[in-house]
C-alpha cells in the first residue's frame, strides 16, 4: 500500500497502523467472572438523530474552461460560500491553489466577505502569499512547483465568502495535447453549480474530405490520369465523454474570431441533484472527460519525455560512481541490485505527485549531483546507470482507478511510476521512490493491477507500434483500450511472506503486566513498517510504537523501542519494544480468565450472500503468508493455570494449529497459520466458514488462573492487664 507521504510523519505512521493487516498483538484486559448482563433496552425506539449541519454551504460554484488548439487553457472558478459554523470558519481560514510556475499562473482578482449585518470586507493583497510547495522546500530544482495561498481574516459564522481564481496554462510540456475530468457534487454541499467547456471544434469534429482532380503532367504514381484520388476524411483527435446521468444543459457551435468552437454548459440545482446508487454510478468514472490523446499515443510521448536519450547514455562508469558513493555498487551480488540500492537509498525522493513537473525532468547527471529527485527522475536514473548488457527495462505507470485501461486516456489518471526489469522469462518490479523497499518488492495495492507500460525507453518505440494521426494505420481513437500498452503487474512477492511474533510477559503479584514484544517480518507488513520507521525521526519511535501498541490492544506505556535499520533491506525487518500495563489482573475476582497474549489473526469474512441471479464471489485470502506467534507468560508464586485445548485444521488453501501448555509458573502458547492460496473458490464457501469458525473458536479460548489468598500471620493472644507503674511498657 502506498502511503500518502504528504502527511506529517506521525500522522502518516498512524495512518499506516490503521491500514496494517490485523496480525499484531491484541492484549486485552484480563476477563473476570461473568458480569451482570446489561439491562434490556427500552422497547421505545429512539428518535432518529437530526442531520448534522454542514460546516458551510456553497451557494454558487461556477467553473469555466477554455482550451485552445495549441493546448493552452484558461480556467476560471467563481465561488460563493455561506459559512455555517466555526468548523466552516477553520476550513476556509486559508485557501490554497497549487500550480507550476514554469507553465502556469494563478490570479486571485476577488476575495470578498459579506457579514450578516450587511457590512463587507475585501481581503488585501498582502494576505496573498506565493511559496514553494512544502515538499520542495529543500529541493531548489523544483521551486517552480508552488502554492498560492490567501489567508482569510475576520471570517465568522453567518458570513458569505466570495472569491474568484483564474489559472492560465501556457506551453505545457505535453502541448498541444490537453485533458480534463470533472465530477459534479452529489453531497448536497453545492446549491447551484455552473460548469462550462469552451473547446476548439477543429479537434473534436471530423475534418471533411477534400476532392481534387489530378493535374495533367502529375507522375502516374501519384494519380493515374483521368482517375480521381479517393477522398479521405480525417477523424477527430479529441474525444469527449459525458455521463448519461448528467447530460449537458446546452451545447452550441459558435464562431470566435473566425474559428469554430464547441461550448458545452451544465446548470445543476441542489433540488435536482440526486445521489445514484452504487449499482447505477461508477464512482471511479468522472462525469465529464475531455482528452486529445489515446493511451498508445500518450505512452509514446511519455517515453521521450521521461528518457530522451539513446543507450548508452554516456554516464560515468560504475567504478567512478562506486568511489563516489562509498563502494555501494560492489557490495551486492548483481549490478541491477547495486544500481537499485544506490538510486533508492542515496538519491532522496522528493515527494511530488506524478506529473507535477509536467513530466519535464532534469538530466541524470543533475539528479546525481544534487542527491535528490522525483519518482520519474529516479526511474530514469536507474535506467541510465544500468550496464549496457541489460537493455530490457520498462517504465510502468499505475492508476488508482479500478479499470483505467477502459477510460479515456489522460495523464491525470497516472499516480505512480515503477521500473520493470526483464530477467529471462521473468519481470522484476522496482519502486526506487520508496527508498526502503527490498529489491523486487512493491506495495500490495500495485500487485496484480493494470499498468501503462512504457516499453524500452531509449529505443524510440513502444511495443513496435506505429504512431500517427488516428486512421493512418496506427492506433485508432475509437478504441478505448490498448492491450499492448496496458498490462497486468505481477501478483507475487519475490520471496515467501512470513511474520514471527514473540511475546515474553510477566504478571506480578499486584496484577501488573510487563512484556517484551518482538516482531520479525518479511513481506507486505515489513514494507509498511520500514516506510513508517524510515519516515519518522528516531526520537519519535516511541510515539510510533505507542500507536502500534494501541492497535495491538495494549493500554500501557511503551518504552525501549528498537528497530532494525530500514535501509537493511536484504534481511527481514525486526522491531521490539517493552510495555507495562498496571492492573492487568484483579486477583480479588474469582476466577480469573485471561486470553492468550497472542496476535488476533485477521481472516477475511466469508462473502455476502449473492443477490438472486448473481454469481457467488470467491473468498480472497490475499498474498500467501505464514504467521507464527509464540507467548511465554511468567506467573507470580502460588499461581496455578488451566490451559485450553489446542486446535489443528488442515485445508489446501490454509492450515492452522495451536498449542497451549502450563508447567509450574510458566504458561506457553503458540499459533501458526499458513495461507497457501490466494482465494477459496465460491463453491467451497461453506468449507471456508468451517475453517474460519475453528480459528475464531480457538482464539476465543481463555486461560484460567487461580491464586489463593495469602495466609494471614497468626496473632498472639492479648496480654493480661498490668498495673500502672510496673517495669514493663505498653504501646497503644
């Protein structure tokens, strides 16, 4: 899973923990004797809660796009928002607009506040700031990637905030191509929305054929005398998609300075807006899409933008690079592994979205000398540094959309870029932007997914295809999917995934629990933890482990956190920490039940019952994974323990076994689950349910602890009364 690196490290770590598979410790408060059952709820149903007020209401959202045949564009957004409460005030306290100064400009001609009393206020120009994007503050080469901000002072609930923003794009690196996608609001936040598109008709209309007669004297190879040249019309280069759920309000063909233009307009009111059911609307598909490119053509253009060199590139020799970077190249078994580690770990990743620079990259020598680069620059550097005998190297773009190959081509769908290295009949996928990913490991959400392949950059072609205008023998604009450039990534890891968890715990005589928890991981959760600890300052590791312990079920204090070097990707990632939890056991309650202090294994739920006529779905188990857990629990003197019975279940898709024992004051428990297949076929859902129940029943078993009360000291009989004034003394 790719983490949103733009969040602060601690929030990023917390997001990571929330996304981790539930294979970690679930230390719960020790269970005592059954308590009095809760009282039955009143038969009278409670009134449904009132719908919460929106922090703000957009009274008007007006957007105008105008594109030119050159690819230049102008976008104007006019917004009028009614602020309902303090949360709305905070959300509109600062307006931020991202842009790239190299080919874009942002103007904010209007920021106006109207108070309920009728008074007004205009935001002064001094409240507008223009700064580099926070991601590039330490990267001088990308100072064109900027954020223009407006600080809104004096805003209060009941106010109306009105502003206008104009974004102009000139000479984009992908010009004359242009694209956009837009989805209308369905949340009820926008009361009145106007959306207008102004497009050059020459790009979206078929060019009519021109008839002409051959002239006498023309070579016979051009046209035989007396025979007309067959007329041929040129199909349009551009494509427009409009969802049938939101047809345009109007469509016109007008003349502007002698040029034909197409103007589409939508006017939507809140009362007419309806929320479509998931079965009706594909939430991943925008309502309006405009593009002037096909997937094959886009891959062709990106190939030259990302790697405008031939091979070899004239890079410094590996020996020179090794001396510069501390012999890191010679320390590995293969040249490609050495180059990958150098690019991933020695070149800092500047976390900009794919395409933020317009796919305009610096030279590989500039990236090397600066010591940092974007994800696109790092894959290009990797290719440039490969020895010439490894020519099979592709770039792969991934998208967060579920079926990007079925949508109209546009760069905005591309979200991540990886390297695909050919080795014989196999392909190795590399993500140097992650910095700490083991060789051949990519996030789980990218495995088995469709990817746009940029094949063999530097050789001047994409899968041997011929590119020209649609209809010239190359790819036609009528075909939305292009199998040759859209391929599926590997679903596999380069090694077997395994997780080992060991807990050494002690319960004191006062009921306090102290434990040392150790993890040893290989696979998807290894990558998540590597990224989290790599992105978090070492001084904050205790905070990160504390968040992890909370997700594990601990309620104690974490200390003494140690983790292996996130850069040591050749070995499994290890992590251990100590945690103390007072009052884990209340010995005064009889009997005392505690769970096995082991991870609660996360198994997928069985699929829901299909609707009539629909096919049943298989049970998705995910990447094959082996999980072994072991607990050693030390009890205070005088305590006896009764352990549950172990379980063993064997299937071809997974196996599970548990063992529990008690010897003297030491209790041990272990569980071992091995997911062997990626999925369980739908016809075997009942069998999987039985397997799932066996595992859940085993995890629900408790240990019973019995610790007799300490025997009170025997009291001496009271002494006989003595007369006052005697030699003996008494203490009262």
